[in-house]
């Protein structure tokens, strides 16, 4: 069920990536064709990018599409591969807790002092900063879901039949 929720977040993140492409294309046309650059595209594209990355991380974990180094893991026995994947999930979960804690502190600080972006739009900084605790909270819960699945199923998720020679 939770993986379905993170899937919806990933769809929104995909839409944000498309919107970034449209905004940047619009800026290029305005700047180089009409010689009238905009004041909002760069900041909004950055804003969308930050949100898209953090919103999609949990879904990428579920799909096992996060960046990983598999040279050693591919040569492990299924039991060691399971242990390695479980320890990786624990490590990601622990890091997620730290990111959520520090992210909440940063967001609260930004709200209290009224921090804004140093741009013409002067957007409240917490609007981008809050993506960190939200994204890492989603990632933390997804780690728990995936760890439970590992323990229940007794084998690692993903393509375990991949050979080193197939990746060359």
C-alpha cells in the first residue's frame, strides 16, 4: 500500500521534471529569440528540481533504481546478498532519520527568522527546505516496507540472475 503512495509521488515528480523542461525551453526562447529574459524560470526550475528529487527517492528505492555498486554484490551467495541488502536498507533508514531531524530544525529556523531566497522572487526558503524532511520521511518508511519484505520473502529483490559479464 505505501509503495502505491510513493508511486503517486513519483508521478508528480515526473510531471515536475517535464515542467522544468518546459520552463527552461521557454526561458531559452524568451532570452535568445525575443531578447527578454524572465526573472522567474531559473528559481522555479530549481524549486521543482529539489522537490522532484526528494519526492521520487522512496519510489526509486522500491523499484531498486537508486544508484548502487553491484560488482561485489552480484558475486555473493543469495544469503549474503540478502544480508547486504538488509544492511543497506538499515543504513539508508538511519541516514533518513538524521536528514529528517536536521531538516525539521532547518525548516523551523527558516520560518522563525523569515529566511527568503536571494532572488527577485524572494520566496520563503522553508518552501524548498521542507522537501528534505518530507522526502526522507517517505524514504525511511519505504526502507521499513522493503526490509519487512526481505524478511518475509527471504530473498533479495531485483534481478539476482545478473552476471558480471552481462554488464560489460
